[in-house]
């Protein structure tokens, strides 16, 4: 009886041992190995994705901030220009011819885009012939000074002249002719040639096409000066 009990207990012990420590199959072993390798990789991959997402959010936020700052700067500039225009308007509408002339001389320089437009209106509609003549002469003198400024030996001065011409005279039907005439006098000034090409790309297309032959001749002359000028010349040619 004791012997039977001992055998029974031995069998029970073996069953419990198998339940507590089951024999692992080859598949179980492979799964365990793969798990030990893939789990750290999965965690690292998830971490990378989180990091990339955070970077994308930060970049997007930075771009949004930059866009907002640029928009605010533009609005502030426009408000500033409006304030300058308002400051000049009273003098431009004055009954005193001398006050008008002083305002014309100032506004045409202070406001590169709006100034010439205001002075053109005055040159055609002011009640005083003296003021109209002064306004017309001021426009011509300012434009001539800016075209001469393109050929300044100072790069920034040349660029500034080009910027003012683009803003205030891009619709002038005679601008293309005047630019090409000035270029014939000095084709060795690379700053001036680059700025002239840039300006010609900004003039009204109808005006540019009216002078297609002259513009093409200018392009052929200057396109071999430098690779940068050649690229500009080719870009201008596409507009003809």
C-alpha cells in the first residue's frame, strides 16, 4: 500500500514538474530569439518616428512663425508708407506752388513706388502750369539719375537704383529704350548689365515685345560676359 502511494505521488510530481516547466519546442526557441532581437528594434523605430514627428512639428511651427513675422513686417511697411503718403498729401494738394514743388521733390525719392505715381498725376492734372512742368521735369530727372545709378561702381548703389526703377518706372513705355541706350555706352560694367537684365524682365511684356529686335541684339552682346549673365539673358529671351 505504501509502495503504491509512493508511485502515485512520484507520477503526480512529474506531472506538476511538466506543467511548471514545459519542454520548449524549436519554434518556441526561435520565437524567443526573434522577440529578444525585434523588441529593441521596434522600440528604437518607434522612438525615431516620434523624434521625426516632433522635428516636423517644430519645423512647421518655425515656418508658420516666420510667415507670420514676414506678413507683419509687410503690413508694418505698408502702414509706414501710407503714413508717409498722408504726410505729403496736404502739401501736394496745397494752393501754394512752392510748397507743392518741395513736396514733389521729396515724395519722388521717399516713396520709390507710390512717389512717381503721385507725381505723374500732378504732372497731368494740377491746375498750375508751373507745377505740372516741375512735376514732369522731376520725373525725367529722377529716372535719368536712377539709370545713371545703375552704372555706379558701388554694387549696393547699382542694386538700389535698379530696385527704384523697377518699382516706379516698370510701366514707362520708354524705359526699355533708355535702358538699352545706356547699356551701349558701358557693357563692361557687370553690375549694371545684370541689373539691366533683371529690370528688363520686370517691364511690361507688351513693351518688351515692341522692342524685341533691340532686346535680342543686347542679349547677343552680353550673354558671353559671365555664366550668371548668360543665364539671365536666356531667361529674358524666353519672355520675347
